[in-house]
């Protein structure tokens, strides 16, 4: 296996980690309007991801940086061709971070309600747009001989891409509902279980359709196995949350995400962006990669830095592992007494 193949796998791992971790906090953000009945419950939901949401986004920065360094032509074509959807995602992530930090800075109801709406929409839109983006990457887009995207924004909104967006949106929201059940106590825990079952069934329908379409479009025996693993894990996750095994359900919903992302990257390889204009103009792990020297330096840096990052993030989750409920939320009296984003 060449270095460019290894870095394709590493980038797939980084995106998998990002969707596994950011997926549930996108889901929790969506649930602030779907599940929470009042401000106290919305504060509970926000506090479940308060200590970890910004750390989860590090995986996105690392995946983007690794793509830029290891496959510069892939990065250039992707970020220029998908400029509008990726810009929307970036704006949402900025607004989302500001909303988490500023929502509790003032006690006025309108102020807090507006920031809570911002959290909802800035969680929902990226969860949908990431599915649209990756569906287009796997299916292929119009790329010319100069490795430039020649289509428009509307060309990205194909039925397959929209199905991909709906699949990631429901999957992440289901993942977030299971995480909420795992991290809360009381009535909100019971309702998150019930909602997770409904979301899981909707996700199962969409995921089977999307992964089936992917299999027919670019699949082989390997992708059939990973897609089947994703479907089985999802059904087991729904079963586990039905009987109250939140830990197993969260693990299995995570396995669903891992297997689904693996299916997409396996269907993509050895391409990194197929061309629908002419298959000979597709970007591959070979013609889009950096020099072997660059990849060698990156490999050594990854070997040294990755264990430290994993240890730190694992420690964060361990420290903030306890469940919370509305009884742990301080009354709304002064802005300084409202919950911080890392409490």
C-alpha cells in the first residue's frame, strides 16, 4: 500500500470520527426544538454537549487540513466546486458556536429564544448539507480535464444527493436522541427514548434507500458488506433503546455511522472525486496527491500527535460522564447564574 492510499484511509477515519462525534451534538441541537418542552429542558440538552461540542469540531479541522496537505487537487476542486454549500456549513458552525457562548449572557427571554433558534437551525442545516456534499462526492460531479468543477449549485441538488442529506439528518438526530437518553435523567430521558425509536425507524427507511442506491451506483461486494453492517447495527440500536439499553444503543448507532461512512469511502476508492463528464478526468488517490516526501512528513506528525489528541478528548468525556436533569439547572435569576457551555 502506497502512502497516498494510507492517507486516503486516514482521511476516511477522520471524517468517520467527525460524523460519529459531531453527529450526536448536531442531533442534540435539533432536539432542542423537537424534544425539549421548556427552557429548562433546552438548557439540559445544551449542557449535555456543552463540554464536548467544540472538541468534536477539531475532527473537521483535522480532516480538512489533512485533505489540503495530502490531496491538494482534491481540496481545490472540492472547495471551489462546493463553495456555496460549504460556506453555508461554515457560517452555521460559526453561528452555532456563538449561540452556545452568548445565549446565557443576558436574561431577556427574546435574547435567549433567538439564540436557541440559532442553535436549532445551525445544527439542522449542516447535518443535512454534509449528506448532500458526500453524496455528490461519491456519485461524481462535472469535472473537466483541468480538474475544475464545471457545474452549478443546482447541479448538486440531485435526488440522490437530497436523499443523502435526509439520511444524515435523520441519522444524526437519532444518534443525538440516543445520546440524550444516555446523558439525562427523569422525564426527558423517557421521552428521548420514545422519540429515538421513531427517528430510528425513519432513519432505517432512508438509510436503506440511500445505501442501496449507492450500492447499485458504485458498489461491490465490500460495500455490500459494510452497508449491510450499517443496516443491522441500526436495527439493533433501535431494539436496544426500546428496552432501555442506552449505552448499547449509542454504541450501535455509532457503528451505524462508521459502517455507512466506510461504505461511501469504499465506493469512492480509488477515486477521490469521480468526473461525470469523462471518467478519465476523475481525481484519484494518485493524480490528486502530494509528493511522497510531503506524505512522509505528514505521517510522522500524525503518529506523534494523534495519540495525544485522543487521550485528551477521551479524558474530557470521562470527566463529564454524569447524567443531568432539570433538577441540576439553576433558576434563571442573573446571567452569571445561568449554565456555562462547559458545565
